[in-house]
C-alpha cells in the first residue's frame, strides 16, 4: 500500500504538469457520451490521452481524436464485451428480483449478482490500459492481466482501486468534478499503475535473462 501511495502522489504531479490535457480529454469524453452511440469512441480517446500523458508523450488537443482513430477496434471489443457481460448480469438480477422465495434465497442470489457486477466493474478499470500496452490489443488478455494484477500486486491494485472509487464517488456527489477530472483522473491513475506493473515485469525478465 505504501508504494501505491507514492505512485498516486506521482500521478497527481503528472496530472498537474498536464492539467490542461487532463481537463480537455475529460471534456471531450463528456461530449461524446451524449449521443450514446459514440461511447466507445469517448473511452478510446480518454484512455489514449491518459496513456500518452503517463508515458511522457507530447500531447495536444488533437491527441484525443488521434487516439480514437488508433484504438477504434480495441474500443469496440472492449465495449461489446462489457455490454455482453452487463446484459447477462442484468438479466440474472431481473430474474431473481422477480422471484418470490420466503426462505430468502432470491435475495442471496441478487446479492451474489450485484457482487459479481461490482467485481467486474473493478477489474475493468484496468482492462483498457492493458489493451493499450499490447502489440495486438486483446480484451481477454487484458482481462486476464487485470485479474493477475490483483493477485500478484494486491496492495497496489487495491490502493489505486480505492482511490479511483473515491474520485468517482465524489464526482457523483458533487457533480462538478465530472466537468474537470471525474473520468480523466481515474483513467490516468489506471494507466499509471499498469505502466508501473509492466515496467516491473520487464525489469524482472531483463534480470533473469
């Protein structure tokens, strides 16, 4: 958890240095959410900007749209996979809600479905960032890497996840952060953690070789 705290602090410094791009990518993200059909493009641009900022790339306002063009296919795979799982979880939640069971078993199953939905949502904080560091973006590989992240580096994963959940909660509560960094800051932090994990793995492989 200590390293997670240091990385989060580093993330704040990165955000401050590139604040205009953090805000701009958040603004473009909000605009592209409105038509609904452009939601995949919104996340492609958002995570592409966060990835570029974390990796020290030269960023400008057009980088958001360049990211959309570059990661269009990956954003569609990411979106369709999430829609499919969300549909399944929603269907089972609806099914158990409509059941009447005096023994309370339906309530238990509803709780299980909701817990699975929360777990899925948490894992997907890191799937898009993992896709961006792959030579050939694969959603299944990204999902597996996200699960491995929580298994092998639980302190860092939980620390960043808790931070992102707090930012999202505050954004829903105050609403104003959505206009500034409600989505771009969690995306930046997720990309920062993925970069750190990939760097650790690469260093380990280099030492072994």
